[in-house]
C-alpha cells in the first residue's frame, strides 16, 4: 500500500483529466451506476476525495493511497486509471495486466513477436475502419 502522504498534486492537468475520466467511466459502467457516495463507501475514502478525483482542477490533491483504494475497489491497479482512451472492456478488466505480465516474462525474441502481433492487429483494425468509413460514405 502506498504512503498516505504522497499526493498526485504534481501530476499534470492532462493526467488528472485522464484519471477523472476513467473513474467516471468506471462509475457509469457499474450496474447500477455508482454515485460518489457509493464509491466512497466501496473504496473506504471520503466522498470529498471522490469529488476531488473527478475534478482535475480541484485545489486539493488526493493522496496516491486514496487513488489506489479507488482503483482496488474496481479490482484494478492504480496505473489502470492513468491509461488514456481504453475501451470500456479493457478499462474494466485485468487483460492489459495479463499481457504486461506475459511481456515482462518473455525473452527479447518473444517480446518482438508480441510487438509484431500487436502491430499487425492494429493495422488490421485500421484497414477495417477505413473500409467501413468508405462503405458508409458510398451509402452502402
């Protein structure tokens, strides 16, 4: 567990915006939707802390321990909350952590293979998206 005195105050505005956006998305994804009060109870931090986390421009910087408690209440590690633009299914699962663990344990040759596969999948997705956009433009 992180020390309760380390804050995220030095975190730049963009990082705090990502944090706020991801926490809000997780709250909205929950069924039923979590309120700030619900999340405060679930994570063991105050509702005021949740409010501060959801406002990137808040004057009071929450502690890393509080951010970690919020992440853990969703079954995630703190760093998950700081990754921008994750699809909901990745934000709410531990899939990325599993891939990272595999990558860490792989040999350098294995890492190169993982990277090639990931790049190929990305290119495939880009081609699919381009084809879908072209089809949409052509009225099909």
